[in-house]
C-alpha cells in the first residue's frame, strides 16, 4: 500500500468516525468464511456497517478526528473490525445474539455518544442502553399516565353519580 493510498484510507476512516456517534470495535478473527458471511448478513439486516481495518490506520484516523476516543487507540491490537450503527445498542445486541452460536465476535471497545466502553465485559451494559426513540417513548408514556388516571377517575365518578341519581329517582316513585 503506497503512502497516498494510506492517506486516502485514513481520510476516509476519519470522515466515517466523524459522521457516526455509535462506533464499536470488535475482534472477529478466527471465524471461518461461512460464519463471517453470516455475521456480515446479520449486520446488513440490522442496518450496521461492518468494516475490517488496519489498526495503525484506524489509530491515525482517531488521532486526526475531532472526537476524544480516550483509551480506544490503546486497545487496537490483533484483528479489529469496526461497526457503525444508528442505534447505540444495535451492535451490542447483534454481538450477543451471534455469540449464542459462536464464541466470537469479541467486543474490544465502543464509543457511544461520547461515552467510552472498553472490554468485552461491557457488552451487557451496552445491550441495556436505550435508543433515543425508546427514551422518548418512555417519557411520553410517563407524561400520559397522570392524564389517563384523571380521565378514568372522572369517567368512573360520572358513572357512580348517574347510578346514585337513577336509584334515588326510582325510590321516589
């Protein structure tokens, strides 16, 4: 690979790092061709972009990026694959699901909305992260709950009042 080609790859990686807020670093070494193909297919279905990168080029791209990747450049050893996703927990769920059949991929680290996670033991924490849409849905449900209680109370109160009035009117006859 020539210097110009390396510079182009670093530039491309830097722009991808800048464009994505959810970045996962995983180790998929040791997977056979069929399993790797299945992983790529699962990533495509989940709208996750999977790319295999050279550690030195990725480290230089992280260095050139405006984002602070903290300890992530230090864990770039061995084979590294990048996963980009719209949702913060998408790749974590995919890795956890894929691991039911295989012992790989291993999570090296993740950069989620400026938070840094290092190590495979962080996988469960990353799976439990809620997406922006899920958090908005929870907030809306919480805001609707008191209004629903008031409305149901008024409806049931009106029914009771009508029942009492009906009973009183029937007694009067």
